[in-house]
């Protein structure tokens, strides 16, 4: 059991670093956006809804699934002996892989706003971005960029 605790600690710390949620905020720009002209339009928030963004895992889910399988297999290996131990190890690895995958998926969710905006030209658009600031219905906002590179900021 003493040798299992460092493995468990390492697994938890590894899973904690899986999410890459930085690019979903309104205050974060990608390197390709720096030193480029951005289009700015203005509008008014007409509706807000809290949603979640499922962030991509940096390792493509391998860390959660693989780490969970290793930890589950090690735990299962502590049970019984002979063929019972082998079955417990296999069952632990499978259960750990499923649990690790679910933990990683949950850790990679980001609280976000779905922001519906009536632009000053009368057109309605919806932008989803990380809930890193408070917005309110009726609030004037700036829309910076265009297409997939659109950020909503207070006016």
C-alpha cells in the first residue's frame, strides 16, 4: 500500500493538468491574433444563458484513460492471489480506465456564457465564451474580430 500512494498522488496531479481552457476567455488572444487589425462592431446583449464548453484534452484523453487504468490495475493487484488476483487486476484496470476518462472529461468542462447580441446594424448573433466576467441583458458590448475569432467585451 505504501508504494501505491505515490502512484495515486501522481495520477491525481496529472489529471488536474489536462484541461486547456485558456483560449475560451474574452481576455485571452491567440498568438496569431497579436499585432493584427481586428474589426470592432457594437451591439446590445438581448439574452444570456449559462452553458459549458467541453475543452479539448491536451493528450486526447489518453492521460485520464491510461492513468485510470494503471491506478485501477494497481489497486486490483492488491486483492487476492493467483487467478483471482489477475481477474481483480484486469477488472481494476477496466474500471479505472472508465473512471479516469470520466474524471478527465469533467475536469475539461468550462463554465461559459451563450451571449445573444443585437448588433447596431440590426443583425442578431450568438457568441459563446468563457464566463470570466459578468454580463447583463441590455448591456452595451464591443464585438472584436470576426468569424471564429470573435470576442465580446464590455463597452
